[in-house]
């Protein structure tokens, strides 16, 4: 199903029997166009994010450069369907990426053999997993991968957060997460917690300034709550193990002052993926256009240069 919305189209596609909501941005140039069509960038947000929360500036810049863009919400988040709401499933979100790739390839004018996987934060890890899975099965439709401020190792993220929150807070969060998972197993309502709060709050993200930054990018479909069992999902998340199996060119964009996703873990994953690595002197949210002291312009410019190098069909200089 497709509906018009100004200069973008809203598209519905199915993943796991659930309707997911996406935006499709048609390219405004032809620098990447061949007789088969134009490459399509498939993008989703990071931890509990929604496509209306800071993704559109990236999508529009990429579309203005001549690429099609397909931005979607995971099941249970934003405008996508699915129950339970606000529960993160790493494997479920990876499956949603695969379904979104298929849906993006069906859009008019798209070259389904040239897929660009684009992720940030948690989805920066997902795109490495998805690209590796498709490469292992002999599928060669992934032409490039962009992982911005990626979260690639849940255990490393926990160690990274320890000095910020302390042992007591981490133990309490783990206990609440286990309790929420047990309640879900018994068919009861999960325990919910805020996605982001101020330092000292009982929230998933509590670094100083993170609440203000997340609220600056938050769109109307975003909700500041998540199933507390997220800690159990994050603890076993190891996208870095998939990095060496990615066959496509990779751009890894690291925020050197990142208090959310460990920069050192991203750097190791980038090395394993044989990636082009770019560094920025900012924190996790510093890559978004909407925050103060944003590094958005160089971040998106480097993305376009990277894709131009590998996918452009007209004469350009990087």
C-alpha cells in the first residue's frame, strides 16, 4: 500500500505477518542511475528510535544526491503495527531489515541489485549482521553499508556505561529486566521504563544531556518508554562478530566522545569489516541535524562521498 505525503511516499510492507510503515524518497538527480534503476538506501533508527526522529534530514540529503531512500519503523515502534509495543527484539529487528530490503527493491525506479544498508547506533550493528547474513547465503544485492555511531557489542557497552551509572544502578536494571521477561513469559504486562532520562533517573539512557538531545530529535510517533527486558537483549548483542563476513564496502563513522556506543568497539568492528573509518569529535547524538553543535553536515557529506566512490555512474571527484 502506498499513500502520497508531500514529496515523499508512505509505504506499507509486511514483516513476520505484521504491517510495517516506511517512507520512500525518490532521487532528485541521476548521478547513480543506470538502465536497471537507482540504488536504494534502506535505513532504520537506533535504540527505540522512530523514522520521524532525526532520520529525514539524512534521507533528504541522500535523495538530493541522487539515491532512493527507504526509511522504516520496526515492528512495535512508531507507526508500524505489531504487539507488544516498545519491546526490542534484536533478531526481530534484523528480520525487519530483511523484509524492508525486499520492499525497497519493489519500489518504482529502484535497482534491487544495489542495496545500501544504512544504520546508526543500534541499527549500525544491525546492518553489519544483515549484510553478513546475505553474503553468507550467496546473496550479492548489498552494494554498500553505512554504520554511523554504531553499537556493535552489548557487553562492551555495559562496561563503557559502568563509570557513568555505577554497579548499583546496573544491578537494579538487570533485576527489573529479568522480572519483565518473566512477566512476559507468564502472559502478563511487561515492566516499562523510560528510554532516556536525566542522570540518576531509572531510565535506559541517563548520560548528562542525553534527555535534551533525544527530545530535540524526537518525532510525534516516538514514545519515551521501553520494555525493561531490553538489558537482556543488549547483553548478548554481538554485531562485531558479523563484521568480518560483510562482503560489501563499509563506511564506519565513529563519534570519538561517544558515551552511548563504545568507540573502541566500533573501531575494532571497522577493522574486521575492512571499513573506511571516519572520526568526529562529538558525542553520540552529535551527528543529528537537530542538536546543538551538530556534526551532521560532515557526517552526511562523507556518506555521499563514500557512496559516490562505489556506486556513482557519472563522473565525480571524491
